[in-house]
C-alpha cells in the first residue's frame, strides 16, 4: 500500500498491484471521517496507527484495523493539549513519544501513556522532525536547526552567523536527512564530530 496526501482533496491509499485507490475525505455528515482535506504529512507509528497532519484540523489519528478516526485538537482550556491545529510534521521516536511540529504553536511531544502534550515553543514553525541512527532527535524550524537534549529536556539551536562561514547557511530549516557527502549550494552539512 502507498499513502499520499493532497492539499485540498484529502488522503489517498493506493494499491499499485490492483491499480485501485481509496479516498479518505472530510465528510461533515460522517463523524468517523478525516476532519480536514488539507494534508501536510503523515506518519505510521510502531503500532500501525496512521497520524495525519492537517492544515487547521489538528492531528487526525486513523486506525486501519478498525477503520476509526480520532481527532486531537488544540483546546484553549487545556494547557496540555496540542498547541496548534495547524500540524505540519510528525515523528514517533525510538522511545515511543510522538513529536508533532506545527505552524504557529511550535513543537509538541505527546506522552503515549497519557495522551498529554509537552510544548517547546522556541520557534513557532517546525516543518521537520528527525531522529538519526544514534537516537539523536533534531528539528528543522524557522529559527534554525534544533538538537534535543533529553537530559535537560530542551533544544540547542544551530543558527546562521553571517560573520562565520562555518555556521549554518540559513535559519529556515525545512528538511533533515542523515547521510554522507558534501554540502552543495542551498544544502548544509553538519558532521557529528
């Protein structure tokens, strides 16, 4: 199966072998449907649950085994709720925490046992969350590249310094990938040493 999201027509599941597509869209008359058709991304967790990042509908949780949808939204009355309904990135880390990046509310970490969120509001827009092969968590934010310190429960940010040619090239970090190679124009390389 192949999942893909659209920015206006919902979520699609493709079965390439059968050349069949299943469409998941918002249906106001069906409380068990996707709640927003503008999809920024999604992540399948270690339990097979599909988490969907929507543009204004919060975090949508889909259980393929039951076909049930659940919505996790920002609640002004609950300080441990999702910080924004504009979700742009999702990652389950190796410890089972679900990290959720938003546009406007920064980064959220959901405790899987309680469903409660911790908030990291260093920068409001977090388009990428990445865990490298050593278990180090990184975020791409409009404010720099963030490295998570699990012991201190905070982020250290690498930022551009125009006076330092060895600093990060730009503070708008939109994607992170671990690998080997050299940097090219528009791409920054940070070595582990």
